[in-house]
C-alpha cells in the first residue's frame, strides 16, 4: 500500500514538472509560427490592405461668429495678437478656414511662411491645402495623407508621419539586421497606405454586348446547324477546325471554322444577358479565384466567383490586367440582385490583395450593407488555422479553374479579348444550365423549365438563345420606360 502511494506521489510530481516545462517553453522558447504567423510577420505586411482613411470635408466658418461664441462661452473676448518681436503679417493674408484678418494671425515658424489663426487654431501657408473639398487623414495618427504615386487607375496616398503609431508598431517587427543595412527597411511595408481609384467601376455597364456579332438571319444554313456548332464546340470541347471537320464527316455540312466562330459570337451575344440576369440562389459563402489564359501569347486573366452552396458561377470577367477593377466588376455580377449581404456572409479567396481592396471599395460605396471581410487562404499548405479550416472551399474553385482550362486548352489561345469573352460566356451558360454535375446526381445546377421541352442538346441551345432574346427585349423595355419616367419628371 505504501508503494502505491509512493508511486502516485511520483506521478503527481512528474506531472507538475511537465506543466512547468510546457509553461517555460511557451513563454521563453516560442515557436516560429507563434512569433510571426502569416498575419503578423512583416514579410507578409505588403499583402495586407489597410483600413479606410478618415475623410475631413472643408466647411467654411465665420470668424465674427466664432468671436461672439467665445465671448458667450468664456465671458471675455478674443484679443488680437500682440507682436513683441517686431514681426508683422501682411495685410492681405487671411485665415482660409474662418476668414480672420491678419490681426488674429500668428507667425508660426519664425518668418518662414507658416501662419496660425488665433480664432480657429488652423495652421496654413497658402491656404490651398486647407480649402480642398476632401482631406484624407491617417486613421492611426490623424495626419493628412500625402499623394506619393500616380498609377493608371489609382493614386497612392501615404502617411509620412515618423511618429505614427502604426509605423512604429510595424517598425518594431522588422529584423534588426535589415534595419542596419542600407535601405533595409524599404523591403517592408511599414507606413499606412491608401489607394484612391480615379475610375468609378460601379458606373460601368455589365451588360455590354460583344462587337462584330452577326445576325440570326441565315443565308446558307439554319438555326439547327448553329446549335450543332455550339454542341460540338462547347459541350464536346472540339476546336473550331475540328468542329468544321466533324460537321462535314457526320452530317455532310460544309461550313468554315470562321463561320462557326461567328455563330458562337452571335449566340454569346444573345445568351449572355440571360445568364447574367438569371436569379441564382445566393448563399452565405462565395468563393473567388483568378486564372490566366493566353491572347496572342500574352497573359489575360479570368476571374471566377461561385456560390459554395449550389456551385453555380455567379460572377465572371475577362481582363488584360490583374488589377482591382476587373475584380470589382466580377463582384458586382456576383452581388447582383442583393440589397444587403446575408447575416453570416463569407467571401473566400486566395492571398492576392485585389480582393481586400475591392471589398474596401464596396464598403466605401455602400456603407454597412456591403461591408464584409475577405477570408484569405494562403499558400498551398495548411500552415495556419484559417487555411486549414477553409482549404476545402479553395479546392472547389481550383477544381473549377481546371475544368475551364480543360475547355480552353483546345483553342491554343485566343486571337483577341472579344473571342475570350464570348467563349467564357458560352462556357458559363453550359456549366450553369446544360452540364450534368456529379454532385447534383448528374443533373444540371439550375433547372429551367423551358429546357425540358428539348429532347437533345442542340434544341436546348436554341431555347437558351430564345430565352436570351426575351431577356434583351425586357431590358430594352425597362430602359425605355425608365427614360420616359425621367422625361416626365
């Protein structure tokens, strides 16, 4: 019995020693992931998007009203400045904020051109900066942002205050070896940065039709031949020349590959409005990713946004750049029909900074109705808790990319971006309405009742073109009625 008690006491002692060792390791020997995880490491700071700046609007004030207010509040008037050092202020200098004359202005920096108003406490030189309609201030220190760089679609503003707490906090995380090296800290993003976009991506039309689309008046062939071309080219993944050869071998139809391309472009012009305006089920989780294709050997980017619940593609865009603009346009397509976001909304993407910038623009444009955070899945391995939890969602959209690239590979690249646009529009229509999916028990993702009347795939393509024509007519009718109402008003 004494031996058992002795062994139990040893076990309790060893348990206490293990707890002490674990606490010691956690406190003094932290793991690298605990010290600098992906969200705190200064190396990943450049991929972060800072919060919106504070906006200060210029409101003109009256210095005489302020004098009366100070007299009422403090019981004594504000006296003019008494100059004891012999300095004088030019009589034509007035405060740009309240309009106080030179009698109430201080020489703020010893005759070097800066003044300070005694009434409103505004400092100024020429007054141009004070009277600007909007001033962007750093949300951390309150200092005015400085425009540093002007790019194609945005102006880069930066907080240059060396005592900004945001800058000092990031500076502490930088490696000391980099601080000692010449321009070492320039490797990191330390200051607060804001991008002011010069283009309003929310006023762009998302329903523009492709150029050079031929009409549906057939001179040699008919609508059935057109739907056969779509079936062979889109559904079966044949190239234009193989589609032409297949029509000749199977149906003895002589048609050139260029005519097939014209048919596809015309079909895309008709079907795209129906695909874009269709009332998809919008769940609480959206997944986004971008991939690239080649247009004349140059990389062109395809943006895809899908609903994680029903797997439908609800936003897509083709762009010649990987900037924020195409990302915003794809998000606008995905959010179409929503007046406010769901309660537990999640937007999952990779670590590319265009998605947080686009989310910031939505928050700035629509305030709380479309304010959301981007859940970023970083890298290819689950090195952090966020990536481990949301990796399955990222794999869904990566699989979608591979499915699209399989249909694109036969083209060997496109000749122009219009061809890439109509090819993507037709593929999205096929993916959302015609393609059977294993996840949905080999049924289509979005069941359209009218398509049940078609017995084969060419008939379904003809019905999709008809639905697209009806959507275009409804859009034209709504635009005409809106113009009439505006004229009456």
